[in-house]
């Protein structure tokens, strides 16, 4: 079993019980592609992360590969169809990260709206000399309209948090989410209607052919000038150059981003330089409790497949 990032050995214990486990141990550097291409040749299982591209070339080299367990709910880094054609099972980690990711998403929204990072830096940088009525004044969150694009489990958990702030909830999704409508009062609407009517546009849609570059300049221009864009799904749903233009030209007021097109980004990334951008290093599911559960679920899934059993959370497309 090859594990492409340093994981907790305690959480991977189920794997140590059944096979030889090898792990990429350098924390500062992701497993290089050439290493993965070599390791897959005699691996029965891979435990992978989002930045590992599990494509046709790699799957062809894995002649004894039976299972790929991704430490994520998303699986856009894996050619699932090709894996399945080859009889390789793909697993992910849904459900257990829903609330943690929703907490972070709502936190990012609050942080962006109330300028919390700027405020904390203001004190740390010893700039607080006086008080003025509009000093670090942001935007209210309560009683505003949140528009959620992608009303899956995480979207719904964000909507639930929004009810606590007495927000009006709009959503756009491939299919209607009856539960969100009946229990949370969320209102389904067209994408452009959501953009024009929301104070906060929150993207939680998975990356697919349909959602790639969904948020372009045209979309940002439809948003309110006071609107705040939050992205906690995948960087590629956004055209980053268009987002930059929209922020610089004040088409929208601010953005809170946990995800980027090419991760990790560097501090000189144009979006990071903007005062009205809060950038996080893709930490949606990064609580200790949840990351331990995710590692454990990956291990349990791999163990199940290698023992000829059905894994708990298999990806089906
Ligand atoms: C991942 C994520 O855990 O679950 C997802 O889809 O984006 C994160 O929670 C993280 O990116 C590591 O792969």
C-alpha cells in the first residue's frame, strides 16, 4: 500500500495489519509524480490526496492496483471512469467532513465580511492609535441574502448555519434539494438570479465540465457591487484573472478563498496582494478530529477492498 503523504500511523493501523505500507514522508514536499509512477507499479492500493493526478497513465502502470482511496470528498483528481473500467475501486471520504467544511466556509464568510484578518493584523502591526466610527467597518452578515451554488451536503450544512444568522437563503444546484427547501427555507433559483440577488455568493459545487470557469467576469458583473464571493470548493470553478479584475474594478466588494487553480499558491499571487481578499491554504476539512477520521476511513476502505469486501464509501459515477 502506498500512501502519498505523511499520515498518522495510528489512524492507518488497519493497513499495517494487512500489508506492507510505504509512505511519502516529506511533509514540506508532495510526492513527486515520478515517485508515484514508480510506486504504483507494485502497489495493491494507493492512499492519495487531491494534488495527486490519478490519470490514465498512472492507472495503466498500476497493473496490480485494486483500490485508490482519496483523502477527500472530491475526486476530480482521479479518472474514476477509467479506474472502474480496469476494475479498480475508487473511494472518497464524504459525510465525516461535512460540518467541518461548513464551519470553515461560514467562518471565511464572516472573516471576509467583517474584515477580521485586517483587524487582527491592525493590532499586531501596532497600528491602533485611535478610534474612528468607520475604522475597519465591514459588512453585516445577519439578515442578508446568501446564495449557495452547489446545494449538496456541505452546501446544506452552510445553509443551516445561515439560518442562525437570520439570512435569506437562495441556492442553485443541478437538482432541487427538497430537504433544504422544507427544513431551511432555501429557495431554488437560476444561476444569474442568484448572482444578482445575493449579498454573499458561496460556491460549494464540485468541479465538473459544467462548473469549470463558471465564475467568470460576466458572472461577477452580475453580482452586487457590495457582494462578497466565497469559494470553498475547487479553484477551477473560478476564472482567477476575471475575479481579480472584478475585485480591482469594484464589481464586487471582497472575496474569501480557500481554494485556488494551482495549489499551493505563493504570496505573490495577484489575488493574495489585494486587501479585499482573504486567502486560506485549502483548510476546509482541516480539523484534527476530521482529518483523523478521514485517514481512518481511507484505511478502512482499503482494508475492505483488499479483503474482498465492499468499502464503506465507494465513488460511483
Ligand atoms: C481535502 C477537500 O481533504 O475533501 C475535499 O474534497 O477539498 C479537502 O477536504 C484536502 O484537499 C486534501 O486532499
